[in-house]
């Protein structure tokens, strides 16, 4: 199930964030701030593991302009369609002109995921992550959404 993030989800989100971005995880205050800025664009995916309901398996947060600030899935729940469903939830937002994200050049898994989801690489920023380049990736709806 996909639902909006609430502050009681914070510890679960921080665990996924640390396991997904060990080099540069966002901290608690950053998520609280992002939630205050974009409460309508912060979603979590909940699933069931061995009978325990409502565990958070992944999340996405993006700006109203379509900039994906973070998207991550718990390592043990990857390759099951969770990321796809979260991204599709973002793609369905009315009035969205498209989605963009930065991905580490070395993040081959995320690159494959985004390309599979219809994104294309539109540029690169040297040393965006200090000592590593970012690739700029973008998705635009095949039928542009009206205002
Ligand atoms: C990238 C990420 C969000 C993908 O989530 P996921 O739940 O594993 O992805 P899905 O299972 O929904 O995969 C959707 C499609 O992408 C493909 N895909 C996903 N991860 C892939 C990988 N590592 N290599 C190749 N293809 C991959 C899947 O095979 C699937 O294709 P299909 O539709 O043909 O079956 C997840 O790997 C992750 O959290 N990575 C660490 C954080 C990160 O890098 N985030 C992105 C940068 S913002």
C-alpha cells in the first residue's frame, strides 16, 4: 500500500536511508524539513513481512516541480516492484510536467531502474557528490498534462 508519510514513520525511513545511501544519508532534521515543505509529495510503501503488518519498505519524496529528492527501498525488499510503484505514484500526480533526479555515475542499479521506468540521461554534473559525478536523468509524460 502507498500512503502519505507521517512523522511516526521517521525511524523506519532513516533506517532505509542509511542502508541505501551509506556515503551521504539525509539526517532526521532534513526529513522533518522536507516533510514540512512537501507533505503532499512524500509517500511511503508499506508491506507485510512474516505476518507483521504495515512495515515500511520504501519511500519517495519529490518537489512540486518534479525533482526527486530521495527514493529508496529497503535492501531486503528490492526487485519486487516497490520502487516502480512509488515512482508511478509520483508520475500520476496531476499537473506534473515531468520528473528529474541526480544519480551517482557509479550507481548502476539505480541507473538501470530509472531507464527501465522510461527516464533518459540528459546531462551530467562533474563532482556533484564531491569526488563523483552525477548523471541528470529525466522523465516526461508521453501525453503532456494540462494545467
Ligand atoms: C533504485 C531502487 C529504488 C529500485 O527499487 P526496486 O524496488 O528494487 O525496483 P523495482 O523492483 O520496482 O524495479 C523496477 C524495474 O527496474 C529494474 N531494476 C531495479 N533494480 C535494478 C537493478 N539493480 N539492476 C537492473 N534492473 C533493476 C527491475 O528489474 C524492474 O524491471 P521490470 O519492470 O522489467 O521487472 C532501489 O534499488 C534502491 O533503493 N536503491 C538504493 C537507493 C537509490 O539508489 N535510489 C535512487 C537514487 S535517488
